[in-house]
C-alpha cells in the first residue's frame, strides 16, 4: 500500500507541474476501431483524444477493399474518410506513441513518447496488430533488400522479377494476386496441404499461370549477397529445395500490440489478444478495447468499426455514471 500511495503522489505532482489536458476518453490507436471509437465518443459530447502516429493502421495496406458495405477502393481511401469524420466530430488528434500507462485515483495517466502527459477518465485500446515474422536466418538481414511485409507498398519494386509470398490465408492470397500483375513469377509457399483463404481468392490463384503453388513447405533460410537471391525450403516428402528469386513477401498473419496494457492487469488470452465482453469492457474498470487487438474470430474493417462504436457507447455510459 505504501508504494501505491507514493505512486499516486508522484503522478499528481507531475500532472500539476506539466499542466496536463484532461479528457473524458483517450483512444489508443488510429485504425478503423480507433477512428470509429473517437467519432462516436465525440458525438456523445465527450472530450475525446485519439493518440496515434499512424492514421489508418494496417487497413492502409489493403490494396483493394470490396467487402465494406457501400465502399469499394483502397484501404487508405477508406481510412481517410474515417479520419475526416472523426476530426469533424471534434476529436483531438495527438501524434505520438504511448510510452507509459498508469492508473491514478481519478482515471488514467498516459505518458507520451513526445514528452507530454495526458489524463483521461476512460481509455479505449484499439492498437491493432503488427506483422508476424518468420524468424529465420536472412529475414532481418535482407529487410528492405528483398524482404518485405507490405505488397501494397513494395510490389512496384519487383516489376518483371521473381518473388515468393509466404503464407496461405487471405493476406497472402491478396498479396499474391497483386504481385501477379507486376512480377514475372510468384511462388506461393505455404506450410499446409491446402490454402486457407477465401474460396474466390483461391480460384483466382489457381487460374493464374504466373503463380506456382508450393504447399506442405516450410521456409528455412532467405539467401542473398547484397540483396535477396533465393530461399531454401523444406518440402514434405522431398527434403530441402532451393528456389531462385529476387524478393520475399512475408504474409503469415499478425500479433496484437498489447504490451503497453499488461502492466494494468488487463486479461488476455494465450496469444495476447485482449478479452472483452459484449460491451467491449475489459476486466479493468474504465478500460475498453476494440478492433483486431481483441479476441474475436473475424478480423475485418467492418467488425473493427462496429466494436469501436460499442466501446464508445460503453465509455460514455461509464463517464455519465461518474
């Protein structure tokens, strides 16, 4: 208890010294869930701040969105629409990353990496996910020299070249189809015996003569000198194989950006996704979560947006009761 009192005292003094702005709601993360949370929170009349250095998040990387009702276009275009609406609603945008997050007597203290400190009655965590790595030899060495985690960003660099895409779900399928319009040949390498993407994407891949499926295969080493020159894989029933190529696109899923929340005792599952109830409440009073960072079966922009709206409503009810 003594440490807890000292902890409160330190932050009360810091808040007074630095003249921190107080908010009703602070949204952490600028993707679909975060932007929707901010939009709804501000429309409820709450003093709302959104903290992020990346408006749009991972959704920006979608080369084409066809399953968001009423919209067809790039992920960046859709996220700019989200951003404009949130801004017009009165949301204040703080361009920074979160350094530390603490609880005090009246809410939460957020230390930003730009040196500022803010205080909020409630928090909505919408930090999303980040790309999962292969963790094999050569991956880090050739990052930016043939290894990429963003086909939308880097596909034009591989015009008429040979590349590999690692993965078998929707992100890998979309990256492969995008690259097929630019690269000379694409090897789609997946560890299972069949792809796990949407059927419509699989049919497009199988009908494309530029794409070679390499199933039941595990990447072992990314090879090269100054740039990527090939990849070594372990093919089931055939042993090790070498494939000459110019680039490797890693599309094996994502992991939640939930490290900053652990010190507050927020419950997560074994994969570090935040556990919430139907109202997007975490086990910590005053903290809500939405989007790809929460435990849910379907990771889509439309789902993140819906969860963001629910989280904002729950935050409003929490503040209103106070």
